[in-house]
C-alpha cells in the first residue's frame, strides 16, 4: 500500500472516533442544485486521460444521480478532501511533465485536475457512487480556470476544492460553474451555463 493508501486507511480507521461538525445538517437547510444544460465538449486533458486510462472513464450503469449521504459518509468525504489537499503538493503540469495540460492520478504532487482525480478515485473505492462525483470546470473569483469535484447529494451539490478543506455548497464558492461530467456517462460533459457554447469552454483549469 502506498503513502496515499496508508494515510487514507489511517484516517478512515478513526472515522467513528472523531467528533466533527455535521455537513448533513447543513445540507438539510437549503438544497441547491446546479442546473445542467446541453452536452458540451470535455476538456482535452480529460479526453487524453481517458484514452490512457479507460477503466477510469466507464459508465457503471447504476444511474443513481444523487447520493444519499449519512453523517458517517459526510465525515468520510470531509476527511478525504482534507487529506488529499495536504498530501498533494500543488505543482503545475508544465513543471512536472513539461506540457501545459496533463491529467493524471498523482502520488505526491500535481495540479487541481490531478487532485480531483485522486479524490474521486478514493471516494469511489470507499462506496460513494461514481456518478454522484463529477469533475467540474469553473472560473474562480479572478476569472481563471480551475477544476473541482462536485458531490451531487440528495440534498444539494457540494464542492470539494484543493484550495480549501471546507466543503461548500456550489453556490457559496464564489466560482462560475462552466461544465461538468454527465451522470449518465462520465466520458460526456454537460454545460452549466446556457450562454456558453461547447467551443467556448473546451479548455480547462490551471491550478
């Protein structure tokens, strides 16, 4: 088991012993779902990642679009989000691989897309439905591209972000949501903004 796997196992082993504020209670207050529009182009880095790793991009046929989240599951999500944020040093693709865009599951360093891929992989392995975990491309508060992971729960859409350990409702991030993976097929993407065309948002994030 690698460093990431051991760290996750250690954290999850303490899951029931930790007293943490409940996200489930917050989720009950104001359910908010990001609206999806038409199908759009996926980021080129994602397309190339799926070509190299087709096993990570296959629909599972379940089509349970939103996850039912217990108190324990919310705690699991919070722990994985914080652990991966601390375990993966933020380094650009240009520095690591000599190319502007290269999506991969990281071991100790990577950019925002890599962090998202690792979080999704771990959470799926721990029982969170894959179709409820959507890689999402946004514009941050500075108008720059960024990637986050959306958890589509039965109570609303929540964002796992490498820039903060706090998990926020999608409408509370300060980001402009551009597009995300489809629930029906992870290889396909849907627009989250009606005014943007597929070609206008075919790019992706930077950090």
